[in-house]
């Protein structure tokens, strides 16, 4: 948490700030502007980044290239002010969660993604990246405050190559933060389960579907169904009724009993009329295997017996919910074993077929 710069680095930071302020720049720009060697440019950018004075991201033109943006002096001062509230001997030992508790309401935020999901389901250990929804105008303050020798903060893709203890991904919230969050007993904020379910349904990855199912099973008696913040109204508002209804239906289908009340599913079905050309979920792994299957089906005459058998198994896996797909009016490629595994792992007693 070093917010004081050595004189040489302060000189370079000030010069770059005078030139670029909030505009992004490249590695070559730094070398040219500061008139330093390539090695010194690497050192300068690294020292600024690990102190929270600079943010690194991908170029929109060349995905492999990096672009840099300085954190403003005002945002640095804000972070320094927060650090002054911590006893000096504890300053370098604070965990990410302790930092979030310290922020309290000085910045608006809500933990989302796998970390928030784990808080509710205690099923899958969350990924290494901590995702936080923030107000867009407060991005610089977050980068300055959370960055230290152990932590890197990104406003886009995680592109760090060094081994770091903590990664933080900042997400700009398209909904008012205070509306979607709730405070935990530990003193930090996470996304409410109803809004988190919408987030997971929007992502459509195998992990997000697994976590959505786990939350539904673990918190089905606490999750709000009706009202402005109920999942039925939220799903309708964000165009996710088809996905939500299908997932609830799949849970009942695999358990062979009404884990979710049939009336609830029927109500959601009213908001998912007609048909859609959507493929659900749009998980890249599922999609690539699904496309592979379709390509092989187009050339069956060239396949060996073993390849045909493998193709049948793959086809059966992706078409396991054919009847439910027709009911909800889209094409599901969600394997049944994904749903079944969560049910079994969480101790849902499966009924008879």
C-alpha cells in the first residue's frame, strides 16, 4: 500500500499526467515522452501499476497490445485518506475483505460473481478473481485503494502474467448499486441473491448455470419470487424469463418431484411465449462441442463405427432436454448431468422416474 512515490517516479508520473491526464497511452508513448530506455519504461510502468497509480488494459484495436491510463491525483488522495484510518502496523496486512469493510459506504459497491454466489450456496469454491460492481465514476478510486504488492485491479479483462495473490475485476453496474446490494454480517456488501441470479443467467457459462442452480436449491425458501425485486419480475424485465423457467423446470425434471412449485414455473411460462432462435447456454465450451457435433453429422458417411458411437453419445448429451427445449421455445444444449450433479451433491433426494 505504498502511495508515496520515490522522487524519480514522482517526476515521471507528473510528466505523464501533464501530457495525458485521463487519456490512455502506449508503451512507446512512455518511452518517447520520458526519453528513457525500454528497460526503464518497463520499470516505470511496473512501479506505477503496483502502487495503484496506473491501470493497464487491452487495446481495442490490437487485442495483444496494452494501453495504460493514469489514476488521477484526486483519486490517489482519496485512497491515501482511507489508509489513514488504519493503524500503521496493520496497514500492509489487510485482506481484500477487510479493505471492503473499511470502505463501508464511502464508495458504493457490491461483490458479484462466484464470490457472491459462494456466500449463498457454499458449494463451489470461488475463482481467484474477485468481481466487484461499482459506479463508473469511482473506478480510479477503487484502483488506487485496492492495489498493493499482492493485488492487481482491472477494469477489463484480467491480463496479468505475474503470480499475484489477488485479482480484482471491476464491473460497471447498469443498475443502482444501493438497489442490488445487501450488507453481510461481516460488514461488506454483496449482490442480493435475486439480482445475482439474473447476473448468472445473463452470463450463460457452465459455471454460472451450476452456481445459479446451487443458489436456487440452497435459498429457494428465502429468494423473493414476487414484487419489484422478485426473480419473476426481474426475469421478465431483463428478458430472462425463458432461461429462468427452463432452469427451474430442469431441476424438477431431474429430481422427478416438484422441488420448485409447478405453479411458479407456469407463471413464468406466461412471460416466455412463442419461440426464440436462442441457443442456451451460450457457453463457449458447450458451443464448440455442439458445432463439432453438427459438422460431423453433415459427413456421417466418412465416420468410423467408433466415431459414430461417440457422435451418438455427444448428441444424446446435448439433446437431453429436447422436450423442455420445445416447451420453452429455444434450443437447449445444457447437459443433464450438469443439473443432476448439483442436485446430488447438495443432497436433493431424487424421486423415482
